C-alpha cells in the first residue's frame, strides 16, 4: 500500500500458430500492460501487419451492433455465459447482424421520421399560438400578387420605431394582438416596396411567423388541427418505441453474444497489431505486476508449449519513467486514490500518498467541521450515495463524504457540539447534558489556533521526511542534500521553527512544537545562518553534486545575476515555509467559524422554542451541512495539494493500463 506494485518487464517470442491463444491469455486477465513493438516487423521487411485490416473491420462491426442495441434500448452488458472465444469470423456473423439491423432499421427510421414530424408540428403550433385568438383568415395573410405581407412578433418598445421607419412608404399597419411585452403585428405594403418593408421590420427586431401554404382557415381552427395531429403523432411514436422494445427483448441474448464476441475479437486484434512480426513468430513486449507473473506464465505455457518467455524484475530504486505504475486496488481507499490522481499519478519509485491522505484528509476536515449531529448526517448521506440510493451521479464521492462525516462527528464529540447546540443551549433546548470532552473552539479561540499550527508543523515535518525517503529511493543525492525538501531545507525549517517559538514565547498563540524545539540546547541562530546560506546556494551545490555547470553566464554580470537569484531562492524558501506553516491556522479558524455560524442561526431563530424556532434551526443546519461542508472540503483539499503533497510527491508516473476484454461501459460502471 505504501508503494506501487513491483513490476517485471516481459518479452515473449510467440509461434504464429499460437498467436490467438497467447493473445487470449494476455488480454483475458487484466495484468499485462502492452508496449508497442510493431516496429520490429518493419526491420524484417514484412510490410504492414495483416491484422490491421481485420482490426478495422471488427471495430466497424462493433459500432454497428452498438448502434442496434442503442436503438432498441439494450445496455451493453456481458452475456450470462461469456467466454473468450477465438477471433470471430465476420463472414459467419454478417447475415445475423444484417437481418436484425434490417428489421430494427425499418422501425427506427419510421420513429426518426415521426419524431421530426412531431418537432415540425410543435414548431408550427408555437408560431401560431401568439395569434390563436385573432379572427383573420390565414389566406389573407399570405402572398399576394400586388401586396407584400409581414406577420410577426415584435418587442412592444420597438413599435414606434417601426412606425417611424415606414412613414414614407405606403403601408397598412395592424396590431393583431395587444401585449405588454411582445404584441403580434401585421404589415401590408406594395410589392415594389418589399425590400424597404423587410429592412424596417428587421431593424425593429420583428420576429416573422412562417405560415405554411397548406394552412387555411382562422388561426384558432389551424391550432386545433395541429393539436390533434400532435396527439396522433405522439401515439404513433409511443407505438414505434414499444415495437423497438419488443425487438430488444427478442434479440437481447443474440445481440449481447454478438457484441461480446466482436468486442473481444477487436481487443485481441488491436493487441496483435502492436506485436512485432518476424518471419514465423511474433515478439510481444510489456509489463506485468511481479506478483501476477507466475500465474500469467503458467497460462501462457498452457496456451503455447513453444513460447519463449523472458522476464526481468525492475527495482524501484532510481528513475524509471518508462515503467507503468499499478496501484493496489482497495474499494475502501478508492475515493482517496481519486483525490491523489487529481494531483498526479505516482511514479514507479515514489511513495504512494494514498494511506497518508486517507488519514489526514478526514482528520483535517473533521477538525474544521466538528459537530456530532451534522457529522452523523454527512456519514449517513455518504453511505446512501455510495450505495446508489440517492444522488447516484456522485457515488464515487460517497465513501469520502462518509469518512469526513465520521471524523466530523468524533470532533463534534470532542468539541461538545451537536447540531450547533453547545454548552447551556444543549440542556436548555435538548434537555440533556453534553460537555466538551477536549476543548470548545468558541471559548478557546487562541488555543485552537495554536493547536492547528502545531498539527500543521507535525504534518509538514513528516512530509519533509517522506520527501527525503523518495530522494533516497530515487538515488537523487543532489536533491536529498540540497533540494527544497532535502536535508538542508529540513534542518533550516527546524531552525526556523525554533526562531518562531522564541519570537512568540509564552503567548497563547505560540505553537508548542516550535516552543519545544526552541528549548533544545542547540545554537539555532548559528545553525539558521549556516543552513540559510546552504539553502541560498542550493542550486549551486546541486549543480556541483550532479557535475553540471556551476554558474550560468560569465563575467561580473553572470556572477551578480547568480547572487540575486540565490538571494531570491532564500527569500522564496522563507516565505514558503512561513506560509505553509501558518496556512494550517485555517483549520482552527474554520472550527471557530463553524461555531460562530451556528450562533448566527440561533440569533435568527430567537429564544422561544416554538415551531418557527425549530424550522429555522433545521434550515440553518441544512445550510451549514451543504454550504460550509463544501467550503471546508475545498479548504481541506487545498491544504493537501499546496502544503502537504508538494513536499514529497511529484507524480508524473505512467498509468498501468492492462489489456482487458471487458466492454468499456461495464468497465466504467464497475
């Protein structure tokens, strides 16, 4: 759990006759990360891989079957008895696909045409509804041999502008329907002035109403006819949809079997395309978790007796940017891994911060949002989300919310807070005794801020140590000694804390960790100066250890630029250490703000425990859980992304993507 899985590089020489069987063994168990080795075939002068065309045809067939299943409303699930067969023969399944596709297509085309017709009818009705109560024959509103007619809706404020624009043009202007916002108007004028009429209407933002030639009668009669046609169209659509559902029920098993066979064949063909093709053999290169290697080796030897397997275990020490990183799968840690993945994917030799974050994220969240009742509500909400009972779209966050809710409930017990009730309010309104078992943030503001800084210092010191462990594992000696999270920076931070403890002294805000460090019998002032210089010239010292150019640039100008840059590095490091340390004060500040917000809710509710009081308390608690709960989550994430992970976690690893035969939708839902 602390590190990514150990990986082994695998190289296979596969006889041509066993190609499909070996590919099934590689892609059927989700443990083989393939590396493209198709270039080996080019070295042999064999030309394009013959599987390329087959993979394209299988992909096209898979899309056809998926389209059929989508039309009949079938999910792309695996069949009940799904097995990994050989690569499917497209000519053998073509007649079945053509038959089902033809039956479904006829109904699907009718449904599509009817939906377009319904859309047109509804659009026409929408255009006529504004003038439905106008007692005018539609025929009088259409084209005339001598007159140009414009019917439409216009913003009421633009009517005077339109009248002014038409003053010099012979015309007749009718307001067919009075409306405070958008009246319906009708303009008639000579055919010779049609351009002027259109420009005037457009400048006044008149929205024309298009009336098809087949319409006759009054708008009221036409709208009644359209409503009848719309209802008939909807009934026909329902009937066609029911026919498609029947097709789905009839062909469900057959379509799922066809899709599974074609999908698995397509995955295997895509994999084979990336194999290196020799004269009579294929070369396969990839990565396998070392723990899964014996089982995969046994399956490969069952698939081919003549296969040649060469493996090489890869140490986690040093730099391995080409090694895919497989993390330990644990459903209880999945939401934490998601948070880590948002920041970056661990590299092969790097510590996986999932376990650390699984502890610190709920801890900091609970400390900021400490309330027994609200924490229990969040916990129950997270469990319901995780089990897809409510808010199914946020299932991936369910466990994280449950963890944070449980932590908030624990801190609420320590703070003596339940649904915002604290101290005498608990006995006065809830009628039972509930005292803080540790500290009340509202009554000990400076103490809770000091404790928050102490917690941040401990976390940052631990993060420094983890960063040095990563440097040792990566054999990055220069950064271990003189990096921003190396030994020099770590000792400088210790001296910085000692100075901070001495400066704050015995004040209530003084972090106890810093004060304890300052009490040690060490010459911190001298050490601060020495290691401050080491931090200042850290770039120079790293270059010296790595054998790079010590100072960029030449002459006095280059040396002065080096000094200025080194001084800025020191200032940046001091500011960073101070801001990182004080940033954790927000944990205590939010704990205090949480209590303050609860008091604000009580001030709105009043003092009498009547119905209005309890309604205000309930609404206030829901607001706190929703709004403040989200803000605290963002702040907790910020502390991890900007203050903690940056000390030891770099990310940038290649994600482990094994060959899998599982259809993509099922894989996504799992």
